[in-house]
C-alpha cells in the first residue's frame, strides 16, 4: 500500500510539474499574442497612413493630369492659330506679289507707250 501511495505522490508531483510548465507556456503564449496584437495594430495604422498618402498622391496626379490636358489644349489651339496666321500671311504675300507683278506689267506698258509718244 505504501508503494501505491508513493506512486500516487509521484504521479501527483509529475502532474503538478506538468501543469506548472503548461501555465508558464500559456502565460508566454499570452504575452506573445499581446505582442502580435500590438504589432498588428501598428501595421494597420501604417497601412491606413500609406492609404491616405496614396489617395493624396492619386488626387495630385489627377489634378496634374488635368492641368497638363488644359495646357496641351491651349498649346494646340495656339499652334492652330499660328498655322492659320501663317497661311493668311502666305496668301497676303502671294496677293502682294501678284499685285507687284501686275504693277510691273503696267509700268512696262506705260513705259512702252511713253516710248511710242
């Protein structure tokens, strides 16, 4: 019977040691879990900050693209106006050259008529 009592004491002691170890593991895992929760909160905060930054950059990019489009349209319009003005100047020059040629012909005719007289 003493043997059985000793055996029960040994089993109880072993179970007590095992429970102590298990409680320490639970406490360590609880601390590790708390650390992971804090890291997760920190990571989520950083993600939110980065998303806000990304949103601001996307808005700035959209505004810049809009400005670029406005400036491009203005530049294209000015280029078209310059082309139209160049074409008008060329037509005016041709008309002037034609008038000059006509004037030279009339001067030549007038000179010929003066010579005849």
